[in-house]
């Protein structure tokens, strides 16, 4: 985009990536990067954004008398800061298991790299199966959203099954102790599902705290729920 329109402002919603790896704002070439910590092991109703110097001073709503780069409209919530600080402390602790580097940044990066590697293995197991387990790609009538081995897939696998409502899949898996979600043609997901000709999909979300045993349990439950050839 920069090559075509050098003056454009690039704003990225990074929350879908934040819980699955590390952030490297300086490498992205963007003007804003926004996350909501509730998807990254933290509390709801709280958000954080990084702004470039250029974007920080564009005309925006702010309190009278505040400088041009002021964006906060009220007092900060100390409890929110405590929550996100604990989350970052946890990630730094996790990274300490994968690097002996003393810097906090190096430990955060190490945590992100380890999370990515672990989740990549879990997603591969979910798609292709494990020992004596059928992967999603081999279930009859199952339509996988996106390429199975896409390098851009991070911790989420969505699928639709011919003749089976996604809400029914969610309910049946829930009864077996497996929690997944249905994404429907609504204000949140309709712009993605409609071009695919789908009314709903089942979404399986993974994180670094999930295990291979849980993937196997999910596949075993799906084998009971989904139609057989």
C-alpha cells in the first residue's frame, strides 16, 4: 500500500495475532496497531494501541487544552493496568523456559516463538490426525475454510459439514466436554461467510496451553458427531 499511496494511513487490528505469537511493531510499517487483551489471557473492556507520530496528531476528539497527540478522554483504570501487566509478566516467565537471555524483550520473543511452534503442531494434528486418529481433512462432507497447510493459519480452524448445522456440532461437542464455537452470517462474520456461500461454520480455537491429548479428544468426539461414509 505504501508503494501505491505513500500518504495512506495503515491501521491494523492485531488482536487475532496477539495471543498466538510475539509483536514486532517496528517491522510492520504501519501507523497504528490495536489489540484488546481479552483475547490474550486478560480482562474484558480494555484495549491498547500504538500510534505512529504521524497518526498521533491527526484531528480527533480530545479534551480542550490537551496536546495534539492526546487520545485519552478520561482517567486510566488501575485494575486494567494490573491485569495486562500480569499477562506480560506471565509471557516473560514463559519465555524464560526457552531462552537464558536476560532482557525482558528477548524472553517475550522466545515465548511467542515457542507458542507459535506448539500451536502449529496442534493445528497440524487437528487437520491431519495422529496415531489411529482421522484428521479433519479426511472427514466425509467436511469443507475446510482456507488451505490446510497455510503458513498464515494461527490457532484457528473453521469448517462446515454438508447437511449438518454448525450450531448442532457445537452442542454435540459441548455435551462431550469439547468447547468450540459457531460463527454465523451476522454482523461479525457475515462479510466473510457470504462470499463463501455459507450460513455458518464451526470454529475450533487453540492456544499454547492446549495439548495433543485434547486434540485427539476433539477428533474422537467429532467422529461420533459427524456423518460417516
